[in-house]
C-alpha cells in the first residue's frame, strides 16, 4: 500500500484515506502506461498503420503515396501546414511536382479569392493534371480556391490602368479548362530553332537580294531608298544588310513547321518580327544568345511564332 496515494484533504479520516488508497489503481496500470507511451511513433508497427491512418484522417491521400508508412510521415507534416502555400507545396511533392510562383488575385478584383500556381515544369503527361488538381485542392485555404496553373505561357487578363496594351487578354487569362468547374491550364514549350541565314535563292524569291560589295560604299541600285527608317551609311556591308532587312520587314512573315518527309504540320504568322542586336541577358533568346530590339534594321531579324493549343499534337518537328 506504500505506493498507493490519495488526494484527500488533510482533515480526512483514516477510514477515508484507506478507502481512497485502496481504490488507487495506478501501481497496477503504470507499467501499461509506460508501454503505451510513444508506441505509435517509435518505431511504427506495421500492424497498426491502417488504424493510425484512420485516426489521423489521412485516408484521402493514401492513393498518392507508395505505402502507409509514407502516408503517416508526409501526411502529419502536411496537416500542420494545410491551408497555406507551404501546404500546397507539401501536397505537390506527393506527385513529384513543385511550384515556383504562388499568385494570389489582387484584392481589387471581384474574384479576389482565386489563386494560381506556376508549376516547376511542363506536365509529364495529361493524366497528371487531374492528380495535381486533386492534391492541391485538398490543401486549399477555406477562403481561397485553386483556379489556374501555368508553365511556359502566361498571359493575364487586361485591367484598365494596371496592365499595358499588348500584355494582356481582354476579359480572361490564357489557358483552357479540361472539364466544367476544373482548373484552367496554360502550358507552352519554347523551342529555340537557332539561326537561319537566308540564301541567295531565298532572298531572290523574296525580291530582296543584293550582290555583296567588297569595301567602300554600296552603289546605287533598284533599292527602296525612300523607305522610312532607311539611312545612307558609308560601310557597304552595313548598307547592304540594312537594305535587305528593310525589304524583308516590309513583308508579312509566316513560320512553317515540317515533318521529316517535308510535309507541313502547320503555318503560323509571326507574332514577333523585328530587327535585333545581340546583348547579354536580352529579353529575346535565340541561338544561345540574348537579343534586344535594334533602333534600325540590320543583319539580324528575330522571328517568333506561337502554336495554338493542341496544334500539331503528337507530331515531331523536323525543320522550319
């Protein structure tokens, strides 16, 4: 009886103290308490994992993780930050994705509760989109909704006084919905096709061929000297490049992409078609170099075209 205790006040009678101590079951139960302490965590027993998943409310994520031990490990960590950007990041790790930008709609917008993600890469497969949508929406804050994700192509809706003309889309942002009520996806892959030096035959067909001149000044010829922006310069090579570029830029540019057998996959009008000059870190990237818009036509013209969603799906571009 020496290990038994009572919690009675000092004025309790001897009988009351003896009765209280006789009802103290701690000495018999203490060994069991010691055994139970920490049994769920160190080490985790395989036999109780299903019950722990139910206890912790992690049944909804079991399909995204390889085993129940991983569900417990990652699920408990996720539950602590669920409803925050970190919770979204945790859930994306289950399906081997991540995001580099967490964009929340400005408070000035009517639908201020929407948020968007810039994923770390172009999706590996179309089936991944439904999985990404499911795991992210499990991490939604109560006040917010996962609305859109993008990678490689992101054009936002135009807002008066907040966006520049040409940098937005009237009334909506880029992307498509795969099903009603789902997330909008906006993906684009960039292909750097490198340089193409126009041949004499190509320039002749375009009506822009000029014979090269060694040194001195280029001689007078049937060139569009009165074209706005064309200036006379003494260097023959620079004059020739300027005249050819001016003649080309006066035309509309289309980009064609072709299969290996030479048959066309499709044609797109260039959305960027302008003279450029090389500059490290320039906002145009081609041929492993950076480029910026040039003040006057010269030897380099930057061309960029945008294929539409699903255009050429499953095809392999061999040439352009």
